[in-house]
C-alpha cells in the first residue's frame, strides 16, 4: 500500500510539475509600463481569440528605415522593460516593432507556450501587411524567452525574412527547466516535452542569416544553451560572445551587433 501511495504521489507531482513547467513557472508578466522617452512610437493592438495583444512601433527620427526588426522580449516585464535593447537599433535607423504577448503590458489574457506561438504568427502576418513594414526587409530578434518564439517563426517564415537574431537564447523550455530545477532533472527530462524548441527550429533555417549573442558569464540562461543553438543551426550563422550579464550585449557592444545585423541585409 505504501509503495502504491508513493507512486501515486509521484505521478501527481509529475503532472503538476509538467503543467507548471509548460506555463506558470516560465512567464512573469508585468502590467506596469515605463515611460517611453525621446522615441517616436505608435501603439497597436491585434485581436487573438477572446483577447488582444498589444505593442509599439518605434520609428527612426531621421525618417529613413534600413529594415524592420520584430522584437520578442523575455519572460519578465513588458515592452517598456526592454527599450534599452531596442533604442540603439532605432537610433541607427531601424524601425522596431515590440510586442507584448497575452498578459503583458496592455495585452489581455494569460501567456502559455502554445498561445504565444500561435499569437506570434498572427502578429507576424498582421505586421507584414502594414504598408510601412511590407516595403522593408524584416529581421526577427528574440531576447531570452522570446528567442523560442523568434526561432519558431523563423522556421515557418524563412523566405519572408532577412535574418534572425538570438540574444541570450535558451535551447528549449525543457532544458532551461532542468537548469533551474536540477534536483528534478530526471523527471523533467522524461515527462516534460517542449511543444517547440529553438535548438530544433534553427536547424531548419538553411540559407537564412543568423546571429547568436551570449555571454559566458550569463547566470540566467547558461552559455551552453545559446552555444548549442548556434552549433545546431544551419548555415549561414555567426556567434557573438561578450562579457557581461544576461541581455547586456547592447549596452557596450551595440555598434558591433548592429554591424552584424546590417550584414544580414546585404546577403
């Protein structure tokens, strides 16, 4: 009886852990938007099922647009949290579209792995129909957790985009769960399956220029995960390693990163 009870408890715990790993433990939405200062921007909203997803389009003050960057932010905060990453792009004449998936910022609903993937495609399809975007080349930029959506979209839309940037990227939801919960590694590896993963999606992007950015000192997403994505990605691809914390490459290396992104536009 005792063995049977323990097995039942383990099974229920596994189901709970699996559900948590798939959703609640990953996403930390913030509804409070910081002020957007010294940037020209336009807000947008897109209906998705019974909810809406919202975001901002940042426009260069020069009026010139080299390309449009569709930016997918990390698990915490909202679009305003990541302006430090996108402002250098705007100042270098890139138009940047930042989206808040369900539950973030002004968006309604609750984020899950599956609905942000489907919403990502709806967002992409909506944006490329806008005249000011349709006439430009498009770069997908995934930051941290957003790299999963960016890679997934790149795989499905590789003929419609000019490049993919993976900044502080995790290799899969399962891998990052094992990193944060090493004591449950065996259970997670057996019972928690990622519905999609960057390390698989980037393999099917042959011909699409890709830039992988990661710090060896990253304590939030281990360097090994970002490098695994790079190693498994199809050609062409580049890897940019920097010294610093998670997602801080743009703070001290914006010129080098922007130069790499500009190279994508000429291929």
